[in-house]
C-alpha cells in the first residue's frame, strides 16, 4: 500500500477547485506528468480527493469496491433532483434500480423504437434544406429534447407545441441551476441562477404530477405502477429523466461523431455497410470525447485504489477523459481507431466510464445506445457532410458537457442530391 502522490494542501487556501473546473483535462494531464502516476491527490471542494485517471483505479472505485465509496449526500444533484437512483446509496439505491430497470430493457425498449425512428427522421430530414451550414450541437440538442420529452413524459412537439415549449424553457432554467453557485437569493428585479432553477423545478414538478395522475399510457403509465419507496419518487425520477442532461449528452456525442467523420467518405461508407464497424466508431467517439467528465464519491472507510491508500472521508473522483486514454489499456490512446474494438480491445466496453460503470452505471445506457445508433444511421444513409468553413477552432471544453468551445458548423448534402450532381457531370 503506497501513499497517494501529490499534496492535499491546507483547508481553503490549498483548494484547487477553480483550477480544476477551469480545464479539468489540462489539470489532470499536468499532474499525471508531474507525479508520473495516473492516481494522485489534490484538494477539491475543500476535501482531500484522490483523482483516478487509470482504468484499474476506475474499475476498483466503481465496481470491485463500490460499496466502500458512496455518493455525496450534499451533492448539488440531490438538491436539484431529490432522492433518485443517481443520488442515493446502499440498499435504497439497489431497490430503486431493481424497480426501474424494467423500464429501460426488453419490451419497453422495443416499444420505443418506432417513436425514436420517427423523431430522428423529422428532426434530421431538413439539415441540408437551407443551404447554409448547421450549428450541429444545437440541432442535435433539439433532437435529444424531442426524444426525451416524447418518450418519458408523453409530450410531443407536434401534438402539444405550447406545453412542449414551456417544458423546454423550464428544463433550461433548471439545468442552469446545476452549473451556478448554489445560493438561493431573490431581490427585487433579480434572482440568483440557483433560485431561478428551484422555481423552475417546482413548475416542472407540477406538470409531472399532473401527468402521473392523468396519463396511463407509455413510460408515465409504467412508472406510476412500479413499487417505489414513496409517492414523490416517481415525480423525482421523471424530473431526472426529462432534464437537460440526456439531450446534452446525446448532442455532445453526435457532434463528436459528425466532426470525426466530416469529409471522411471512406469511413462513413464502411460504417453504413458494417454494423460492427459503426459500433466501434461510436465506442471510439465515446472513448475520446466522453460527454461527462466523471463522477465523485466519498470514502466510507479506509481503503485502497490502484494500490494507493485512500483514508476514510477522502473524496475520490474518476476522470473519464483520462481513464479512456490510459496507455496501459488503449494503445495509441489519442488516436481515433474504431478497429481497436474488434482487435486488442474487443469485449472491453466495460473499461469506458462515460456513463459510469459497474452496479451504479447509467440505468438508461441501452436506450442511449439505441438513440445514437438510430440518429447516426440516419445521417450516414442520407447525407454527405463537411466542416464549413473548413478551418474552425475545435478545441473542446469539458464542463458542464464536453463539446467544442466554439460551436462548430457543418454543411450537409443529401446523398440523393450528390448522386444526381455526379450523374449530371458524367
């Protein structure tokens, strides 16, 4: 058992939170190089914290020793969403997961496929219509929002446009509370972002409760019939499922997908012809550009991670971008190589942690895979695309969701139009 490399510093003055949140990837890269270790200690949120940037450390934290490292009950997610499968610990978390799993697997998943297909077609069919470059992150976020609100709340943009717009606005305000200082302040003519978010949450909860009382079909009807701990649990979970988290994650991954395949006709053709290759492409997108930077736990007792001693009360945060580029597991870690998933890394999907890992991974990860494959397949079947203008600053920002800091623009051309143009010139 070794001592964690690095220095936890002194309370308050030694805190590195601002530096970390400014650019978590550079923060970790510098310390990995300095300490020659992918596990190190710093003070984060005024708590000594082990930073986990290796696959081994991540697997121990989230899988083998997950019962020793707990979700922080004071986390902002708890304030914003209440007690949910994401924020609870121990037996309560296990029971919630058992109850909810049926909604994201088997028949429930299959019954969603037609709706997912129709939304992808409606939202993506006009990408080339204007003749102007598209801000792809915004376009994909709209797609994700339609999918989420239609599937989870039975609110469809084409059927209830006013209610749909109201919920989208409230979800945006609620999301901004997650990325603002948790200070609930109201004065005449102004209120804090956190205060506005709490007001938005209350309005969303009123809409959700009305749906639970009156809708008997679809996801809402299935959720209300589950054996949940109390009467508020269904409402709190619906709030979580319709939040901006899912649309932003989908938009992040779809943006990275289109950027990586922009101008690469050979890779696009292979992806549409070979489903296994497309699967590898999507895994590689997730590996290099995970939508979320990671997750944080608190050590419930003295333990070890990757051979380093982690005392009780220490934080432990896994950094997905760094874990996914661990050279011990992923050769040429900074290169986009879809073939790795049918070669050396075949069967290693569990080494990715974009949506967590182990018993506490994202409960909707299979549904997310369906979303992504449907949207990407539609794009591949119907469009050529390229960066427009060709030279753009594609430097990523990683918080709150990963994407290029300057929203990229892409020009789409329908494949039927491309073929027509080619025949006209031949």
